[in-house]
C-alpha cells in the first residue's frame, strides 16, 4: 500500500489557518491544461489535466435505433472508467459505484444543458445517431467530476460529425463539425470539517465529509449532486451556487476558445 | 483474416503507407506519463497510441495467490471503447484481451527478477487508446519501458513486433489493414541481449523460409526499437542534467 | 566517465562482479536503470523501492491495532510489525512512528523495535533510492537543510521523511529538488545556494 503522506490533522490545521497544501485559495482551481484530438480515431477527444489529475474525454458517434419512447431523438450514453492504472485504490473488475455515479453525474450535466441536441440527431425513420461519451481517468489526484465534465465538453466542442450515406457511415474526410446545443461545466466543492474548498486534491478528498457538484451554463443550473455522509447548510448551498456561476466562466471560456 | 474485398496491399514493392517490406512504422516513447504509477510509458507506434503503467511490488492479495519464492505478476491489457475508427466498443476485458494479458505477463515473468520480491505482486497495465494493428507488440514494448523506469530489476528490456506475409512478400510490423488481409501474422517478443524468443503467436500460412526471413527482420528491428526504448528511459534524467552542464 | 544505463545494457566487455548486474561470456550487463561510473565500476540505482534490512530506520504509519501486535504501513511490499509487549510507548492506529528493524520474518515482515510517535509535523514521500543523496556524505546535505530552515527532519530509509518546525515549505522544496536532481553533480552547492537565497 502506498502511504498517504498527509494526515487528517495536517489538512485540518492548514484549512483552519485558511491555507491549502499547494498554497491555493479555497475557491481556486489548480492549473488546467487541455489538449484536443489526442485520439484521432474518436470523433472528438481531449486530454485534460487539473493539477495531477489526468483524464481523457472521448466521443464516438454511431448510427443506432432510437429509444422506443423517443423515436425522434438521438441517444446519449456516458460512461466513466476509473482505470486501475490511475491509482492504487482503483480496482480491476466491474465498474464500481463511484465510477457509475461519476458517469451519471456527467451524463446529466451534458443532457440537461442540451450539449447534445437529441432532435438534431435523427438520420431517417429508423435510425438516429448515438453519441457515446467516455471519460477515462488515467491519473487520480481529486476532483474527477469537474475534470471529467470539462474533458467531455472539450471533446464534444471539437468533435466531427460522421455522415450516413448509402447505408454506410463515413467517418473520415471532409466532415462537418458536431454542433453542441449548449455548453455546461461543473464546479465541485469538498467540505472538510467546516471548510469548503473548490477543486479538492486527492489528499483533501481523502478526508472530505461531503461533496457537491453544481453544473451550470451561463444562465441556469443544469445538474447537481451531493455526495458522501456529511452535509451542507442551505446558506452554504446558496453561496456555492453563486460561486459556481462565477468560477465556471473561466472553464467555459477555455472550452469556447478550443472551437 | 478479414472479410470483404481484399485490397491490393503491395504496389510496386511498396506498402499502402509507403513503407518497404522490412520497414517499421515510426515509434515514439515517453516515459513517466502516469504520476501515481511507479513506472509508466506512452507509446505512439504508427497510429497506435498506448499507455502502460506499473504498480508494485506490493503485498500480494488475497494471501493465497502469494508465492513465497517470488513475486507474481498481474497483467491487464485492454482496449478503450473509443480506440477504433469504427463502432464504439465495450470497455473492459474480453476473450481476446484476456489472452493478450496472459502472453504479455509471461514475457515479463521471463525478464523481471521476481525472486527479489518473494510474496509480492507487480501489476502491469496496458491500455490501448487508439489501435491500428500490432497493439500487443507495441503494448509490450511500452510496458518494458514502464517496468524498467520503475527500478524493478530485470535481465533485459524486451521488445516486440510482428511480421506477416502478403502474396510472396514477408513484411514487418503489420498495420491494421495489413493485419486484416495478410496471409499470415506472427507477433514475436525478443530479449535483445540474448536473442531469446519470449512471445510467439502465429496464424495464417507461412513456409519455414518465410519464418526465417521474418525472424531476420524482427532481429534487425531491435536496433531501432531498443534505441527508442533506451532513449525514452534516459531522457527525463538527461533533461535535468542538461540544466547544469552549460 | 559516468553514464545512465538501462537493464540489458552492457557495462563491461568481460564478466565482472558488480551489484545489480548479470554476466555472460560476453560481458556484464545492468539489471536496473542506474548511474554507472566506468572508473570505479559502481552502479547506483536511479529508481527502485526499498527492501527492509535489519538495522534500518523507518518512518511508517500504524495501520492496525491487533491487541498483541500492531501492523505498520512502510510504503513497501512488506509490512512492519510491532509486538506490543516489547514496547513502552502508547501507540494507536493512524499514528506516525519512527522505529528500527530488528529482524525480518520469512515472509518479509519487518519486526520493528523502539517505536516513537511523531506528533504533528508533515510527511513527504520520496523515492527510496534518493535517500542516501538526501542524507549526503556524513550528513552534509541534511545538515545544511536543517541549518538553513530550522526544520527537524526524520528520515526513514523507506522513503518517508517527517518534517516539523521552522520553514517546512523551504525544507520540502530542498528535499524535492534533491530527489529530482540526485543524479547530477554539484548538487550540494546548488541546494545551499537555493536555501540561502530563499531564507527569510
């Protein structure tokens, strides 16, 4: 077992003094880097790092049948993989509840913000486009929710749209860009004792009591998820919503600049 | 071998991507890409893009898998669901990837000095982010760098490459379309110090002379592949040294 | 001449005895990623984990209190074990301790003696192969860190370092720089300059 070199007391003492391990403000992101097109076989892809957290967001688009209850809409399928190479604490085997929650929270952020416009994904009477978004965690150091959401949004915003001609899918050559119907990002806050921090590192997450993810676009909130045993007050929630609108502007600008 | 109409794979002695029969695709390796791992490497081999990472040696669990004489190796080769240009795949292992994991593990059981860490476990992960033929060979080549970078003692840094046959011509390092339509495919892993064969698989049709010609190419490829592996391992240290040598 | 070598790389054209090498009729080959000196024929590992030896000082975390014994996480493939009736200090799960290895059991478990609790402070984890460089010849390196930062350092050969008091951030910076640049020459002087430049 790898030793975790910080103790709960150490993190708690720092926070009580208004400090974080890496010298950040409580409401600052780590250095964010994004590189798009890293998997050319995928229609869209982005490698994103938040400090030492490294994830890939990748988009594949394929023809498929619509859901029976939504014959005039395309499909979105989002999955997250906590790859065992990313951390000694991630296991091989079937997806863990943590991985499933991560995938579903990102899915809701994408879906609710119309980043995928389902009505625009109809091919013909029988076929629609299915959009597969995969979030692959390659190195874990906290805040997979925001890194995963950011990588998905970056991949969707730099994605090509395949064509369907003569019952064949054309994936290469002169293709149009995929047109997202919206742009949302998320801000995830970790609560340790009474302190609340944005973009928690792995060391901070190891001792967090509660976590909340707020996905929003410029105007409205699109998805939220509270996690873990701890709690937030209503006043904290209101404050975090304000902060999320404010902080997420930086993230959305980075993604818009990729287009 | 692949279905559908067979394309012409050799035109005027050259391959579809312009290579000569015995020519490798371009190979680039970067060591140290996964911070949490004790060793890691990213390889771009033609259009293959693969990450390998190593954890351990650590206590082998559950206890009954422990070998009191030596370390055990667990290896997991998988292909990302977005790795192919065609359909979205399933994530996680399948029959093919499980077999590749096994033969990859056996390569490393040969070269890692397992007796130094009795009772422990070494984990090797190979993840194909993008596949274009020859991913098991490229994965082994990258994993060898990842293991060496971790400091785990090994008797050699193995490399792997495949050869095959198109019509009358034996060709080295098949890409995906060649792999789909060639008359044979034979991936091989080699310990370059001894020349020993650590992995060998083959399907299709080859004569004894074809195998001889192919193995010749495989051995000659060591010069390029081993150099790329060694340079990747040394680069991070040399970069730091260079700061102070001017 | 000193050079970086990798497993399988030939160090000498005759079979000679050097640690971490193998030989055949054609020569001597490295088994590790290391730093080789052609003159002194020494091969120093650049990476690699620590394997417990009797007498080693270690820093670890108490993992489990099993009543008569405590298991200790040593950041290694093998655990440490403290036998409760041999100690006087009161230790509990999650405590950080310094101890020395008395002996090794057959399965690699390290029997630890003279545990001492380390309270407060901060731990960092470095590559165990870099510990000799962090200590320095006759403690020169560690001494100049403590002299310039006022931080007390407790160094476990298992790669865990515990720091307390003084300018912990500067001491951490120095240790991480030594870890990264361990294979370069002139390091002691550079670290001293860095410490003096950043001293408040």
